[in-house]
């Protein structure tokens, strides 16, 4: 039953991360053709932005070592296909294959920057500056991920001004969009609203912000609703709830796309997504992985079909 709430966006763009952020956390590599089929099915379900892969060194993320083989298999789809790049070499590999939506991955905390990037926060930003500039010169759209925006497993609560400093640095170097990551899933709605307000005060417009929540403490949908109330219209989610973070062991899965779509459609918010097709896609991928989907909506809808 659709019951709209007042003062929420009429439409939300879902930034689907299952094919990259989700599959990179699997213990074994998924075959390239299965990844391509996953992305095709996600596009067929109506998702317009599907993060395809990451052009990182295979040593660091062996599950995505097939980026060069995968991207040409899906490049013709009617969807935006962002790819993650860690440095200029990764960017050059991506641009050579025709990628036109690029993402860089920064940290709001020193501990995670060291664990994930093997650099300080400032050193990592210095690496990203020429990457963003070169991507923009090539006509690409650039997204800046900021991890550990709400809490860090080593440092605890993360000061809002610390997050804002990294966000404004990425904005100033030319990022078109920022994604605020609750990497270990500790955020609560008031915290979300406060960070969004601080970013607005620092000159970061709400229409350039996306949110990326993990469901470690069951708060992902509540935090999403708070972001919607603030006017955010870009929400990251992962089909079937795949993924977490390989460098933050306390992180559990991403917000499941199906759970998000169920809530948004109940609120009368348009997504362009066919929930039935999306659920079938996640059931199919769960079969490829040999385990059930953690998404509550996938479990509920697939059980009804039996």
C-alpha cells in the first residue's frame, strides 16, 4: 500500500554497488561472464547506475582482477557504469576502455587511510588530485567516496569537521558527487542529519551528496529516511545486501537494494526499478554464490513465490 510522506523527494536515484562493492568481498572470485550477466540483469530491472568494477591492482582486490575483460562485456548497456580507480594508472586503464564515470575512494580517518590506502589522509588526497583533474579533462563524471564518515573501528566516533574537511577537499579538486560512507554501520538518524547540515554550511550542496549505509546495527533504512528528509536523492545500495568492507572487519553487508526499493515504493517515491525483476536477479546471484541472500525483502518475496 502506497502512503506518501510529506516533504520527501519525488524520485530517488539508486547507485547500485553490488557488482563491485558486493562481489569484491566474496571469498572466491565470481566468473567474469557471471558478473557481466549480473550487471545485465540489474540493468534490465531498471537500475540506471550500476558500479561495474574497480581498476585496482589484482594483488589488493583479486576478486576484481578481470576489470579489463568485464567492462567491454557490459559497456553497451543503457545504464551508467561507474568504475573505481585508485590512482592515475587505474584511471588510464579505465579511460582506455571507454569508462566515463569514475570514482575515487578517500577516508575521513587516518587509521582507515593507512589500512586501506597505505597513506595518510592528506597523502591520499594528493594522489587523487591529478586523477580527478585528468578524469575531468577527459570529460568524465567523478564521484568521491568518503569512508568512515560516522565511526571508525580504531578511532571511534569521527568529528564532523574532520569529515567535512575531506569532503570539501574532494569538492574543490573537482568531484561532481560525494558519497558519505557509514563503513562500519554505526550511524543513527540524528548523526546523519547533523553531518548533512554541516556539509551544507561548508558549501557542499545536498544535490551533490549520496549516502552509503551499512546495516551492522540495523540502522541503514532509518538513516536513509533521515537523509531523504534532508533532501538527499542519491542512495547507494547493493542487490541482495552483498558486501561489506574487506579492511573493516566489523562491517556487515551494505543496505540491500530490495529493502530500499520496498521502502521507497511504499512512500510513493519513484525509482524506475522493477522490484520483481530485481529480486529474481538477487536470487539468481545467491545461487551462483551458493548461499541465500541476506536481504529480508528478497527472502520474503522469493518465499511467497514458492
